[in-house]
C-alpha cells in the first residue's frame, strides 16, 4: 500500500544524494504509428502562412489521453481508442465543428474536473473552449485578443488559487523586411487574470510596456528565483531587430519587472522553450530553440543563468539539415532518470530572410529532421541516432503524453501540413507517471516541483506543460533506470507545502492530491 505523508518528512532537496551511474538498458526507439496529412485535415479555411499547434490530455474523462490539433483549416480532436490509437472523435464546439486556430493549451479553467482549452487564433479573437466533460465544448471569446497568437500558457500568476493565461503574440502577415526597416512590430503580448466570477480579463499594466511588442512564440512559466512565484521567460523571434528574449520577474501578485542581469536575454530568432533540470542540480534550466542552433541556459537558482550550450553537448550545428528549431520539450524519454531534449525542426520559408541578413552563410534546408538529445546523466548530451523519429518535414509544434499507458512518454508532432503520433519503446522500461490535484481551480498543480528518489538518486521535474503553440499532457514521467520502484515521490507545491508518497512501483499512474 502507498503511504501518503504530510509535509515535514525529510524530503531530499537540491542535487542528487548519490553518485549516478548510467544504467544498462535496451536501445530506445521512437516509431511513427499514425499520421494525418493534408487532405485528411480540415480544410474549411485557408491554411497558408499559418502555424499548427497540438495538445495532449484526457478530453472525454475516460482515463486515456486524447489529442487536440489547432489548425487553420479547422481544428481537430482525436479520441484515444483505449490502446493508444487515435480515432476521429466527434468532439464539437457549440454543437458544430471545432473552430480554426493556430495554438492550443489545455487546462481545467472552471474547476469542474475536466480539461478545457485556450485556442489561439490569427485574424480573429482567441477562444476559450469550455468542456462539458465528454468533449462537447462551448466557446467563449477572449476579448482584446485580436493579434496573431503563437502560444497560450496557463499558470496562477497572482497567487489567488486559480489559473491565469499568458498569450504570446507574433504578427499577422509578418514580414522581416518590414521589421528590419522599422515598419512593423509584433502584436502585444497579453496577460489575462481569472476573476472571482470565472471571467478572464486583461491585466492592464502587468508587464513593462516596452517588453510587449516582440515577435513572441512562447512565454514559459518558471520559478527562476526559487521564491515561490512563477516568473515568465519570453522567447522572441526577430530579436536582432525588435525585442530580445527576456525574463519577467513576478512579485507574486502578477506585477512583472524585466530582469536586468539574468544573463538570459539572448538576441536570437527564438521559437520555443523547454524547462527542465538538464544537469541534475535541482534548478529549472532553459533550452531555447532558434534559427542557427538552440541554446542551453543552466539556472543558478537566483534568477541568473550560464550558457552551457557548447560545454554540455546540447549544441546542434546550424547546417542546412538542422537550421530552424521550433517546439521542444525536456522529458526522460529513455527512462534512465535524467531529462533528455526533444527538438523539432522544419524549414522556415519566406521569413528566413531575417536570419539570412544576420548570417548570409545560413541555409534554410528543405529537409530538417527532428532531433532527440539523450542526457548521459551528467548533464552532457549526445544526439540519438537510428531512431524512427527523424521527420524531415516542416514540423512546428510537439506534445508529450503516454498515449498507450505503458509507462513511457510518447510524442505527437504537428507541422505544415500534418499531424503525427510516435510511440516509444525500449530504454529502461516503464517508469512512474505523476499527476497532481491542487484543488478545483488549479487542478493540475501548475508550477509544482516533483522529485523522485531511486537508490539515492533524485530526479527533479516541474508541472509546466506549455510549449510552442502546444501543451504536454498534465502529468510527469519519471524513469526509474530499470528499478522496480521509486522509494519516494515528493511534491513541493507552489506555496511551499510538501506532500510525500513512498513506495511507488514501476508502471504506476499516480495522482497526488494537495
């Protein structure tokens, strides 16, 4: 029987408590199992010049993870068949087809126990899709969101117990010639706070005005200062011309100031951010995708970062086959107790002119395969080879979730114009799946830190599911390195309280209440 203990138990903190040796496990494989391509995707409206988004979560309450694709031709939701296969769902919005969109994030925004959605859109206001628990959605317009939304990210920004929403905006009909010539800026980034009446309202003045008009692909929530509130790392495309990446520090009440000495304000063409402990020190590091190669920023725990891209082996050279990286996620995909990096790639197209102005030697290759970087347990990465996961087409977003419930995280990717499901196998066998329940209005404990301890080795993750136009399943996957059980799973909630669960067997799917 699992023993649930209260705060006050001696939970491990900081880095690993035992030296880690790499376990001997089976080779990892990632195999394409299903795909939908243009012709099988909705085509109710034009899909030119748009970005698709994808999210994973249980939309119909049957315990199996479903998939939601935000697509300009009309969004599409796929129901899990109970074995990991995805089927046309019949999910509806206002009794009809799901509306078009370019980004999707899932969360329980009304506290009724099921997953709702934020649907980011271009040339129209964003929508909140309120779920009836069975996949029938009712739409609510998000007032003031007429810009080109690239991503939505949920978190409790003002510490009032419910979920707020950061909307990252780019620009409709973006032209790097116009941006370069000072004729165009990005649409404004937005922060919506959920009120006591359940409505979302713009938080005027919450962010410094001069930080709002970059070409922002993602705002990644992260507790950069380890002070108990969630800050925002803002990833901006077009940094050489407009606003570089920046870290917005939260005072705990959703008033943000720009960090002036974080050493993380990269001037780049950023597309996405993965948050995870890359080096095993217990701090949330940042892996930022880019044109010309991603960057790995190691957190120091005080709001500052060190660029360890080259030293860690996390660099991906700016070659024609690996020039433009997009959605990314930190996940222990081979279940060996450390976080690996999944990185999607794809040709940029006409707007590559902005990057070519910076480095005329760069080439936007037609085929740019997706990449998995495997962590050696010491924070040093090597590029996985021989995997099925090497899609050369124009991937844009990705999401992580255990579709077949075998204890291993699977992947779903979306691109121009396709949706693909990938199944993982091999590695160190099934791990432990952890979901959280922080209460009705923050159902999935966004921002909480979860650690597992196996033979003295501690692995750290954070419940931060957002991605580039996407969201991962609201659960965390902990590899056990082939061990039969985790001795201890510890949750540190955003307010600092802790919950400890002991003796969790491999293959367990565990929901830990607040």
